[in-house]
């Protein structure tokens, strides 16, 4: 049997703020999904389970039941079964490769009748729990040598499986755990290397690998001149130089051989290398038009035009932010920004107050996941990032994502109660 949490026997009560943020985002999501399906001159009954808004109502109801169940169980169960949940979700992800259904170019769904399940969404929760459990456990001196290797493996494995499913968007989300690593002592040098890698990746995709290697070489020569009398730094410079070149060619290889044609086309569109207003650029152009037409206060609820009748593809899922921008304007988008910001900062604040390290690790893990989902989804709808199919937490249509995000948040609320 799982042991009760030894850190605090007295319940502090569930955090009302997080629950309110959750309910507000879910309600915004449902009314926006309804709006995208609303027919101005026709009948749009609320209870029509052939429509996304009615299905989402069902997902919301079951998600609330799931949240209540999580709040009622012993918090020790969540920690005790973290590894089992991780392995179960990983097996489901692997199973998808063989029997999964392909949707929008990604083979990441299991279809059961009329219901579709995306195990990758639950893998995000499972990885956050497994990572927290691993970091919380005591390690011998010999085991500490391999701590970082094991932590990276816990994240890398689902990334590789997601890439095999051609789901680059979900794979990218797992990199959000860098926030947890940095909080727990990761050297700032790694963040600097990360920024350098981002710049090199951008140059490689925007221009080509030749320009990136030329920049690396110039910087390398400059450092070699300044450090010419320091053997240790010279060796380090050589290692970094060679690693940078390998990284550039890896980005180029992944772009040429690891991405699907439609993914490459989307990246080329973002970097201005191609223009296809009626093809690859269509989603993004319609998205920008919808958001821009909303002005400061928007056109009013149910009065959007671009987000009606499929002018904006995927308008209730990946591009649902467009409907908010069009109907509620800049003011409405600020409200959504504020709710997500409040949610993430509240999680971080409560995590810092925790005496139980497991809860702190888990809190930082899910804060990173929420933040990167929000950043990527908004970025791709306004043209700052390639379109890679990332849902907006609690707002986008979909049962798997809503269940997974609900589980993610309410596990933290339950753990924080102790």
C-alpha cells in the first residue's frame, strides 16, 4: 500500500485560485467552441452531439468527475504509482505506432469506435510525475553519477516515440522540463548553450548551413585569439566548435529527412522562403486576418465572420485563439493571457512554498508544460512559430487534451493540499 505523505498530516485545503482559473479557462473554451460552430441564420441547438461544442460539454463533464476523483484519493497513491503510470503511457505511445490512426499527418491516435485517444497527452503528465519521483528519491554516491543521464532518458524516450509518430509538436513540449532542471541546479551555461543552439537553428533554417558554419568559425577564431595562451580554454573552444558544427548538420539533416513535406512547407512559410496564399500560408493568413479584425474590444460574441464557416481551418482546436481575438478583441486576448499567466505563476509560487520536494519538482514540471503549450499555440496563430499542432490548454476542443490537462492540474492541487 502507498504510504501517506510524511511531510504534513494536516490538510491546508484545496487552492481555490487554481480551481477558479481552471473553471474560467474551461468556460471560455466552451463558449468559444460554440461560437465557431454557430450559424447566424440557422438553428444551433446546444445539445447536438454531432457538433464539437456538445462533445466538448461531455468532455468537460467527465473532466470535472476526474478532478473530483483525484481530489478524493490519497495523495500518496499519486506518488506511489508514478513509475507505473509512466510505463503504461509509454506502452500506449509505442502501441500507437503500430495500430494508431493518422490525423493531420501525425499517427498518434488510438480509435475506439467513434472515440479517439491520444496517449501522448497523458505521457506529459506521466513524465512530470515520474521525473518528480525520481528526483525526490535518495541516491547513493555511485547513483548520483548517473542522475542526469537517467533524467534525460526519462524525457528523451517519449520524445523519440513522438517523433516516430510524426508528432513534432508534442515532442517539442517535453523540452519544457529545462525549467525544472534549471530550478534544481542546472548550470546557467546550459541555458546559454540553449540560446546559442536556437540562434544556430534559426540561421540554418532561415538561410542554410553554410552561413551558420561561417558564423561559428568566425566566433571560434576570435575566442582562440583571446585564449591562445590558455590550454584548457583552447580545448574547450575546440570541443564547442566541433559540437556546434555537428548540431548545425543535425538540424539540416532533421529538416531534410526527418520532417514531413507539409511540416517543411510550414517552416519555409514562417521564414519567408516560400509563399503559398491558398496552400501552406492559408491557415496563417486567415488566422492573422481574424485576430487583426477584432480590434480592441472585438466584433462581439457570435458576431465573428472569419472564424465562421471554416474560413479559419481547425478553428475550434489549434486555431481557437483566432476566435477569441476576433470576437473579444485585444481586451479578450489580454484576459486569456492574464489567466494563463496567473495559473503558471500560482503553480510556481505554491511549489516554492512546499516542504515536500516531490510536489515542488512536479509543480515546476507542469508549469513548464502549461507555459510552452500557451507560448507555442499563440506563437503559431500569429505567425511567430511554425504551425505544429499544439492545443491551447483547457480551451481547445478535444477530450484527450482536456482530460490530461485536468489530471495534470488537479494532481498538483491535491498534492499541494497536504
